[in-house]
C-alpha cells in the first residue's frame, strides 16, 4: 500500500500537469484565433514563395560563376537508351560546369538531377522567360508555377527558339502564370506552328507536292500460305457482314398439347420458346 505522503505527492504532480496543459491551451487560443491562423498561414506561404524566388536567383548566380571549360564538360541530362544528351536549359542560355551542380546538390541536400533542374529552371527563367522571371521576383507569380512553365519550354520537342520562348513568356505572363498543363501544351504547340519549328514530312517532295502512295493490290495472292490467309480473312469478314438468323419463337402450349392449338386458356399465359428441332432419324409428325 502507498503511504499517505506518497499519494499526496503524486496527486500534487498530476494537478500541476493539468494546470500546465490548461494554461498552454489558453495561451494558444488567445494568441491564434481563426483569423490569426489564416493570417499566419498566408504569411508563411508568402515567406516560402519569397525564399523560393531568392533560391532561383542565387542558383542562377552560382551558375554564372562556373562556366564550363569546354562543351563536353557542360552539365546535361542523359537520355536512357540513347547517346544523345539534353541540355539543362533551352537554346540561348549559358552553359554550366558539371562539377558545380553536384556541389550545389550536396549543400541543398538534394540529388544531382534535382540540382540540374533547379539551375536549368533558373537560367531558363532569367534568359528566355524574362517577364515570368520578373513576376517571380516581385512575388506576383509563385516560383513553382514558373518552374513548371520552364520545365515545359526546356524539354519541348522540337526545341523552342528564343523567339518562340518569348511568345510563350508573353502569353503566360499576361495571366500571371495561372495556366494549366493542358493549356500550356496547346500554347507550346501554337508557338511551334507559328514559328515553323516542326520537322518536315518525309513524304513531301521539294516541289511542295505530296508524294503519291501506291494503293495495296486488291487481287488475292496466287499460291501458298498467303492465299490461305487471304481466304480466311475474307471468309471471316463475309461472316461478320452476314446477319445471323433470329430463332423463331412460338407459344409454349402448342408443343405441349399438340392439336389443341385453338383451345388455349386465357388464364394461362403464353410463354415463348424456341421450336424444338426434330431428330434427323425420326420422321416429322403430321397433324391433320
């Protein structure tokens, strides 16, 4: 059994914990009301956007300090299953040394690929999307929206020229970066069509006329497996086109009662079923 002294000590400790929790809850309720919580969340989001914009600016300045010694030592994305490499930013942006990307990723605690995307987005926004970049630095456009636009313009196929990227920048900056993925894809396609960046069709000849294509022969092959396959395909197609005969439905009582066809009671409903097929060896019954 516990002594009265120990019991009183434990009771005093429990009362002190309860008072502390109530005081903390009262302080939280007084400091952060519903309006205060929303204001704090908005302030935290603005601080996050400002920090992301500052990070993009610093990443671009970091890239300026590390130009590559040659084009082979520039940072790029490797394409799986292909020897071709894609640049981290679009045409018209400066190249960046490969070793500085890994150092930046180590400082930020991210992978080298993520660091390449960060530097590429920063260079793309500063050199090819200046209006969107200005909106990010002023706080009117969130950094994540601008980075999604930069990701699309960098990896578009075919690659966007400086003029095409400026067209996309003008259209996106007009709506403060509030554009969805589908609308952005249509905008990039419009820029490709406007500036004639699509690859030429190999079926077109230099004279502008479409090369004539020989239609497949309609006559069947003469022998061998091809002939059998031709007849099989034609037979299946003919069978699909031919409508299937519908089964003939007759009243059920006619087959059960035989000659009493006209004596069907009105109380008994007629049920329709398929006419039974006679056995080939048995003669068909003849009714008078």
